[in-house]
């Protein structure tokens, strides 16, 4: 699937290249599906992530083609699946483009994102029986995105800050210095500092008074 998309939508197109229509993309994807390929959640999000730098130009075309193939599914269910796939820590997001296009395509995106984040946290707490986790549950970009995009939602910020604070305390213990890389430690500190800047100190006060 990705190989075909790269042919249709080359990252560095030739000077005579013209963007294919949605119809052409849908027809080509349908041909691949008939050959046994599947347009799964991870394939869609991988493709949007792969074209991250071009989403302003081709994001809507890709999205409409994908949704045409998956048109028989419940929209809310699709939103949960897509955000969950996008939020997977191994995706290691560096920019907001992927998150922004998903947010722009679904109503009630704040409710959906909050539900996805909560589910990640619940699953991690159920699996982390040692209580010695040495990395954030989600990538730093997700926490910063929540802070920037949903700054008025105090509950949402507190949910995220709970994980950030847990890791900030963990890396502050000298006995744990060798268990975490400098890069990971720096990213945790950076996210923590972002959350307790002056305009967000009420989060810190909330925890100190709990």
C-alpha cells in the first residue's frame, strides 16, 4: 500500500508531475485490496505520517480516498482507532501535522482524544506491575499537544500531568540515573517544565494540596 502511494504521490515529485485525483487513488487502492491487501488503521496513519510534510497539499486528497474505502464504518469508532494508532509511543511524533489533520476531520475530537489517552494510561497501569517504568506512557509531543490545544480543559491537563510528575520524580532519584538515557531524561524535564510554567501552576498546586 505504502509503495503504491509513493508512486502516486512521490515525496519529491518531478517538475511535470501532477497530483492524481481522488478517484484514481481510490481505484488503485481498491485494486490492491482485491489482490489481498488491507487498508488497516496502521496503514492509514503510517501513510499520513509518511507524508507529514505534505499534508497541507495532499492531506485532504489522501483522507477522502481512505474514508471512501472505509465508508461503511462508524465515524466515532474510526476516530478512536485512528487517534489510538497515531498516539502509539513507537510512532515518536516530532510535528503536529498528523494530529492536526485528524483533529480537523472529527467532531468532538477533544472527547475522543481524552478517551484514547485514558485508555493508554489504564492499560499501562495494568501491565506495569513492577512500578518501575522509566519512560512516559505517550510521546512528549502528545503531552505538549494536549497542553497547547486543550489548555482550558483542566481535567485533561491533570490526567497527563500525573504521568509526567511520576516520571519527573523517578528521574530525580539519583539511584535511577543509570536506568534512563540522557535524551529521555531531558524530554521528561522539558515536558514537565512546560506544564508548570506560570500559567499552569494551578496544576502543581492541585497536586501539592491533594
